[in-house]
C-alpha cells in the first residue's frame, strides 16, 4: 500500500512538473511572439518615415539595421529563451544564430518592401 501511495505521488509530481514545463514553453512562446510583433511595428514606423524618401537601398538598409535597438534586443532575447525552452538539448550558440537570423530576416523584409514600393528614380 505504501509503494502504491508513493507511486501515485510520483505520478502527480511528474504531471505537475510537465504542466509547469508546458506553461513555461507557452509563456516563452507568447513573449517571443510579442517581441516579434513589437519589433515589426517599430520597423514599420521606420519604413513610413518621410525622412527616408529618396534614400538608396543601402542607406535605408543601414538605417533599418540601427533602428529599434531595444525592440530588436527584446525580440532576440525572447526568441532565444523560447528556443532554449523548446529545444534544451540544442547548443545555445545554435539558438543564438537562429535568433540573429530572425532579426536579419525582418530587416531584409523591410528593406525589400522599401525598394519595391518607392517611387522610381528620376
């Protein structure tokens, strides 16, 4: 009887730990998505600034790369936390590289949209 109670307690503790892990993963995912959205909104504001009209693609790219530093860092850290929570056995350096690629991809997409939608040069 004692073994049965100990086994039941172990199952309950394992279930609680797994639920906590799920909650941690969902929380980390939510923060990563919020970080992504905040960064994208900041980049969109940067995209729509009148001061960028007439800029070359390279100049706009440099401007975007330096824009939104706090949002960019928050996104990178939140995504890194999410990846570490989801895939704890993968090297942290690989997660950091993935987070950096996500930031670079967002910047590239904004530059592509800028080039695609700017008025033709005279």
